[in-house]
């Protein structure tokens, strides 16, 4: 019937690929009740024989994961080897004992990033593979890869979903102190520009970008980023997100509201005194509206009084916070 509409469906590609964790495929087993190690999963990756070269990036990723596990002093890392098969246990023992093998894995990981950055044609498959290495990169190569992806994404004429997904994954998997605030602000500005121009592209693109903004702002809030410029960064993005919160698409509306909350928790460069002056300065505009009564314009008089009451109340609230804090 005209009154009953089908529930909105999430785009298939988004369900399958967008912003999934950058980890190899796992094979979960479901034993009987109350298992002892419910979080441990068995990775379905066959490592090469000792001394043989790596055949896939997934093998190198798994070797990096084993390397991190074997060198970790925590008991949880020691218990993680319980789920390894015999060939993987051999690799774990070799990684503990062989410094040359550990150096080779690290060198290969860095080499893949170097080759990816030097390649002028970055296919979707290449992007997906190199991002798998993100959690295992040192600070230098993590920054190199992130800047490479940002530059490619910014230069693309059309929205590249694969690059967008890769940037978000790399930001989310970054180690402590890996991310520069300038890089995060730069990404935020690029996404805002893309969001302003999505009306020229696919109707699904606003959702992809808003979802990416939500993830990025989560990282910025957690990292206590404070470098946003109110006029250039904060207010334009807030205006766009405010419009999207009224969108009839419930998925887009939810992500826009979530991103707006994240944005409100990222401080901008406006000082408290400037904030107060900006609010109280609007009182003059309210007074001008009230002054229109001299022209006997009752409509303008009412609007001016309403505006004056609102601005005065806001200014009083802000002043109270400043005096108290």
C-alpha cells in the first residue's frame, strides 16, 4: 500500500567490505558450554616451510602477528599459542630464537610499504593487502603509508571507497603516539570537502563519508586533538552534519548524529573570551530588532525581542561557566 514502505536496506558492498577489521579470516569452533578460551580463534593460514619465501601478504601478516605474540611478556600472549597448529608452533619457536628471521620479517614488511608508495597504479587489491600490515608497522612506515593513502584519496576525482576504508583502518589501528594531529585535521578537511560535493555522485557516498567521519572523530576525541580552526574546520562541518541529521535515511541520520557528537567533543581554537564576545555581540543584533519598533513594525519588534531573550540567556550561561571555570 502507499502508506507501507519497505525498510531501508544497507548497501550490499558496505555490509561486506566497508571498515571491517584488518585481520585474516578466522575459523571459529563452537565447543560445548563454558569453554575455557572462548576468545581464541584458529587462523586458517598456512605458513611457508622454514627458509622458504612468503607467498602471500596474508602469510607475512600472520608471521608479524606471531612475532608480536612471541615477544610479548604477557600471559595472554603465551596462552594464544594454544590454538596454533604444529607447523605454526614451529614458526613461533623459530621467531623466539632467530634474530635474523625476525629482522627479515620486519624488512619485508617495510619493503611492501616502499613498493606500494612507489607504484603509480594503486589497485584496490594492492590497497587491501598493504593495509593488512598496518597494525604491525613501526611509526615511520605507518606515517609513510598513511600519507600516501591520504594523497591518493585527495587526488582522486571520484570518491574511492577502497582508499577511504584503508585510511580509516590505518588510523584506527595506529599505535600510541603514531598519529600526528595535523594528519587527522587534514583528513577531516578532505572528508568535509567530499561530503559537500557528494550530491554530484552516488547517493550512497554521503553514508560512506559520514561513517568514516564518525570513526575518525572517535580517534580524534581519544587522542585529545585540539587543532581545529573554528571558522575553517569546525563550523562548516557542523553545518553539514546538522543538515544530514534531518535526512530521511535512518542509517545516514544516525551516523550524522553520532559524528556531530564526536565533533562537539573536539575543541577548536576559539578562546573562552572570544566565545563570550561572539555570543554577547549578538545582543546588539537583538537590540537592533527591538529598535525597529520606532518604525511601528510589530513583526520585527516581536522577532527582535525573541532573539534578544535567547541571546541574552545564552550569554548569561556562557558567562557563568567562564566565571566558574
